[in-house]
């Protein structure tokens, strides 16, 4: 029986043997969420779902933990991630609001004044009249996520919360996966943020956007760096 796997750089590696996979598990290079192809089934699945690897994972990894550079990392909880998200949103909207008058003038868009009252109809009308502003803020979110997650592994909010975004095998995310993660987040938010329910239901605390982009959010020690992906990047 032979196997293949997807490394942290998104490349396919193999064919390889079960003995090699077990050695990678012991080295911390193969995590339960890593995609593995088996010649017996002819399909891809998470390594943690393969019965032949269950014993290896039980020896080296608790059900809710992973190892990077020999340092134990625990999936970040929903509340910790929510706090980081709020901090990032406030920062993005602050920077976006400061830049918007300049961008609007360059685009030739009229900046509408904010409503003085707190009526819902006034707020909705203000949002309708400022669609370009809402679009600009989404662009700011995209650039923010891709630059910080793709380049540094964490946004400022995540850095303050002591959490980091990694690939499912512990490797660096990279800019493409960071962009995929951002657009996956948009699916999570519609409708009614239901895509985030997996954060509460899965033991690895991966949201729908994490599953779509092959990433995970973990707690790390200060100054800890993630291990390079299998095969290099």
C-alpha cells in the first residue's frame, strides 16, 4: 500500500510507505489535519482519520494538540479568536476611515455625512449611500489579512492574543492561502455567521474558512516561530 500527502507548501509528496508516514508523525511533520491519499481507498482524507495511523497519533499527540518545532501548540479557543478579530476590525476600520477621504477624492466619490440621529432607517440610508466606502473597507480587510497572515502568520490582534495562523501541517501559511482564507471567511459570515459554528463543534477549533484554506489557528509561546513546511518553501 502506498500513500501521498500535501505538504505545507501545497505541493503533493509521495508515493511513500506507511512506515515513513509513521516516522513523520513521530517527528511532528505529519499532523491529524494533513491531507493524505491512500492507494487502498483511492481518495484523500485527513491523516487523523486513517485507522493505520491512529496508534502513532495517540503516542505523540493528544486529541486537541499539535507540535511545531518540538513545542506543543494548542488550538486557539473561540473567545480568544473573537477578541483578536474585534481588535483587528477596529484597527482596519480606523485606518480605512482615515484613508477614505483621500481615496474618495481620488475616485471622485462624494463623501456623505454621517446621520446625526440614531434611527435605523437613517443608518441604513447612510450605508446605502456609502456603498463605495463599504467596498473600500472590504478591500482594506483583504490587504490586511493577506499581508499579516501571509507574511507574518498573525494579524496585530492575533499577535496580542498570543495566537498564530499555520497550515494544517504546521507550515507557514503564505499569501495565496491567506487570500483563500479571507474569502472563506466571507462564506462564514453569510448567512448569520453560521460558518463559524465549526469553531465550537470541532476539537481542533477550525472554522469553515480554515477548512477551505487548509489552515488552523493555534496558541503559541512568545517569540515562537513555525517550522518550515515539509519539503521546504
